[in-house]
């Protein structure tokens, strides 16, 4: 259940003395709110491009899409780009200022992620624990962008068949990680500020009525009931790491996995990366790229030894990392928010719910 | 469809009961609409889950590589061609596999179904004769299967299995109706600038997940060229040049071996049409060398042989 | 008449050690003038050619690639160039299909005695690439502007 990790950044439910009141705005008045936000932030929101819903720059309220389950790729790329230059150097060995790694200026602008789903926002909170686990030495690239990002969440009214947020300490209206939580009531939105940053934006708006707040609560319950499949974690959480590791079911579960990297790249909480240096003439840079634990060379040592050289090892490690190792190391925080993207995108339809439920026995 | 499924299960069960094979590879029902999962049945009871439908887009030949024990596999036309190719390349021993051949009616591309219902959540898709019944919150739609088939299935010329130990059902129509030579290389009529624009547009969404490579039965190298680091031929970034290098080289590595099974496009989470490269290569190979892969386990692949009169027009004379 | 500084392309030539490299060597020894834009890489045989090499050259920013080997039937390793001939045509077709301008990638057969032919083909290749201008497609850019890099290299 919710323990110490609720005191994560941006989570304020238990501590606020001030009452943050819910506000209301009609969708045809959104331009005014968007303009206010755009003065400080570049606004991005899910928009339909072809059959997919992708994160796109938004300049006016008409660009906003309301009829979607979730975006194709998660928004983690805003704070953790797939390819990111970390350091630069002059590739001139004999020069006095050559071969010295320098960090480029962190000049990423402020971004507002409008209509982000609660699961993706919670994922940011989980990644905060990963990238800022050492307060003396946080990941500056993540931290810089995170502090400049505003999250306005859109609660889910229609979870899709692959969603299972309610089983992993999240939900269609989960507030964790958000600055504002919005509820779609067809022609209007109920907005609940969750942080001072969020509240400042909504000062000009009218207070929401009792009816609207009740309607929002009703929709929340309906959404939760719509979530069909879930997963059970009791035995996994209670059992020892070694017991889960040696579970006999792994032998049957791993076989269809083709070890691509689709699940890891679509997952909003996956965070592994590979660093390498590249040079081109006299310019050099140290770049980090998303990496995947499903890749055979992920754990290849220079000696040639590979502790996770078999497909079963890599498959098992992915699920154990998310549901066992991460909670163990991060004070109970699960490495999964139930968005369902891995299941939807997996080329061989490996369903995380089926895997976890089988291991949970 | 149901009779075919029964037949598949019966045959699989028999093979396992008689101990002829250690495992039967097929498909089972997926966990979300329009998907199936590869299924590995090691005991007769496990064959009860086996299924066959118009959503069977994964190429199961991939799972034969590296298997030592006798294995049975359910395979349609293109998959049997890949199996023949793998036998040719000594990755699979013919005596170790038992092929349950089946005619493919052409597989459905789930993205095309989704594009017919933009923005709608799909809860259930039922396959019926000739059409799909799609259900979601507050709606039910009928979609004709022939409108939503995979691109490569329209131009298929080998729907029946080319090599098999047992046939499930009957042999059916051999072709999908389309003419592959007409659609294989659409950019041939364009100038270099337009071609480059089309090429860039095709691969702009690639996230280097390698699902295409990992779903492909031709890609079985222990060390893929993308992992070579001394020197590094292909960077790991998502910069345009790295993405292009990966796809060009992978397409070239499949030259003369690709059976156009479409598993790459079906696996791609971004819906990238990488067959635009491989179908052009296969067209060249067909027209220049008169070779179609996977039809003969004894024939050598075209890039491993030569003829004295091979085309030389492209050379600077 | 205005004097224009003509674009000087950079061309990587993969020459097989037995025939084409010998021809280049002979041309040099015989003091034959050929364009200096050609940077030669010696390979044992065109059978060793791999599309990786050609793509790597384009990624580094060379404007043209030239591969040359023994005449069919004369290969020191008997059939290396015959395998290469098939692979070349597939790769050339593919690269031109995706939009690399025809004229950036060339293949020739030059035997070790044909120094004159080497000189002639070198001039043709440089001329063909010169017409097309600097390459922009497939080039790997990771840092400062191309022109600055071109000066350095």
C-alpha cells in the first residue's frame, strides 16, 4: 500500500494546509488557459497523426485531441531523449584544450505536457527515484528538464483492454507526479490543482460546482470498473528474490520472446542507457542512447563472459527488475504503471499480466 | 476455420503422443484483440490451446533455429519457404523437423483495422467468413477481410506450403491476386530527390528497437553488424544516418533470401514499411538472376554463386 | 570570364591488391597525371568488398566511391570478382533506388598492366562526382557544420 514513497516530489495530498479547490473551464474557453501556459512553457499534447496518437506541439485549443486512450510512445522522451549529447570535446590530442570533456549548456526550454495520462505522470515520479537517487549527484540532464516541466494530466474515462493501472498502485485518476489533474466532462473540464505550480495557473478560473465534482467521481469509478484484466503481486512481494528467480514457470514463459527492445522502449518507466564516444574530424561527443536489457550484448563483459547470455535470463530479469528489484531498492516503488503499451506493441503478444500472474502462483 | 483448428490440434496431439517430436510450435489465442501468441506445446494436453486465424502474422520459422530436438511446426506458404531457406543455409536439419503445412488465406494487418475506426477502443474482434466483426464501447462494425489484409499477402504467389510432411486442410488458391512486379518498386519512376524524400519519410519513425530484425527468420547471426564496435559501422543513435544505415544493410543481408513473409512489418511497433527496400531487392534478383528464394532446398542462394554472363551494364566501361 | 573555384570531390577508391592497385601503382611510377581527389584503400580482392565499407565511406562524407577489381576470369583468387559482380549490382540498384544520385558509386575492371585505363577511369569518376556536387545524403553529422569539417579534412 502507500507508504513512505508518497512523499515524492509533487505529491501533496497529505501535507497541504491550504485547500486546493477544483476549478472548471469550458472547452471552448481553453484558448485563454493555453495562452497563459504558453507564456512560460512550450505546450505539447497528444494529437492524432494517422492512426496513432503522438505527442505534438500545440499552438491552439483546436489542436487538442480528447478522444484517445494513450499516446503511442510514452512522454519519457521529453525528459530522457533517446539520443542525448552529454559531453563534448575537441578531438585534437596535441592541443592544450583538446580531449577535455565539457558539458554543453543545458538550454532545454520549459515544456508543458497537456493531457498526459496519470500512468505516464506516475512513471515520471518513478524515474525521479531512479535518476535522482543520489541527492549529491543527481542525473543533471534529467533533473534540469524535470524541473522545467509542467504536467497537466487528463484522467481516463475509457481505459483500453491492455490497461491495468489499478493493479500496480496507480489508477485512471491517480494524482502522483502531476501538477494539475483534469477530468473530461464532454464540454468542460474539472481541473484539480495538485502543486503550487499548478494552482498558480488556475487562479483566474471559476470554482467547480458540487455536481461537477460528483460527476467526476462517478466517472472515476466507472473507469476503474472498466479495467478488465489485472495482475496479482501478493506472492511476488511476499516471496524472497531467490524463490521468484527459481520459479519453474520461467522455462515456459520466455520461449516466444524474440528479444527485440520494443517493450523497453515503449515503457514509460524503463530507463537503461548506453554511453559511447563518437568523433567526427576534430569534434567529439559523448552521447547516451536508450539501451535495452533484452539485447544479447547488454551484459556482455569485456572478458567475454555474459551473465545473461540466454534468452530466459534476460526475459526473467526484465520482469524481476520491474516487480521485485526496483521495489527492493526504491523503497517499495514498482517499476510498472500499468499503461499496457508493452502488451500492445509486443510483436509476439507477451502480456505482462499473464507473466506476472503465472509467477505469482 | 474451426475444422482446421481441430485438425491442427489432432495432428499435434498425435505427434506428441507418439513421441515423434519433442515440441509442436504453433499459435494460441492472444491476450488482446487481433493478436495471437506463438505457442510451444510439449505435451498432448497443451495442444488444446493451438489455434489458427487471420491474425497469425509472426513467422514461426524463427523458433526453429538452434533447436536440437525433433520439432513440429505449423507453417503456411511463406513460412515453409523460410524453412527451406534455413535448411539450405544449414541452420535447420530437415530430419529434425516435421512440417504441418497449411494454406494461408492471407493475414490481416491489425493497423488497417484500427485505421478504419479512428479513435475507437476495440474490445473484441471476431473472425467470420470473409469479414471481421469489431466490437467496442457502444458500437459494432463489420469490416471486409479483403480490405484489411497485410500488404505482402495481396501479392503473395505461394499461399500453399512448398514443403511439408503433412497437409492441414486442403491446398487452396496459390496467389493473393496482386502482381508483385507491379508494386515491388514504386519509386523507380521517381528522380533521385523524390526517391530520397520517400526514403526519409519511410524511416523517420524508426526507434531502433530491432523488432524487424528479431522477428525475421533470416536474421540469426550470433553477432549482428549493429553490435560490431571495431569499427562501428552503424551507430546506436536515432540520428537519420544511423537509422538509414541499419535498414539498408539489413535489407542487403536479406538479399536473395527474403520470402516477403511480412513478419518485419507486422512486428514493427511504429508501422514502418521496410519491405519497400527488400521487395525492390527481390524484384531485381528475380529479374536479373531468375531466382525466388525458398523453393528448393538444394539450390544455392543467388549471391553465393555466379554465372559467366551476369549483368555488367552498371559498370563503368 | 569569371574564375570559379570548382568543387573538388573526395573519392574513396577500393582497389584490389592484385590488379587495380597494381594499375594505380604503375600509373604512379610512370608519372601519369591523374586527379588527386582519389584516396585509395587496398583490399585483397573485390570479393572482400562488403556493403558496410561503401556505406561507411558515405557516412564519413566522401562524395563518391569507386571499387575496382580484376577482369572476370583473371581474379587472383579465381572467382572473387565474379561473386562481387552480383553483389555490386544489387547494392548499386538499392542505393540508387533510395535516392543516392547515380554517378556517386562506380565499379570497374582494371588489370594491373592497364595504367592508362586507370588514369582514364580516375578522370571519369572524378568528373562524374564533380558534376553532382558535395554529398549530403547518408552523411553522419554529429557536431559542427559540414563546411568547417571539410576544411579540416
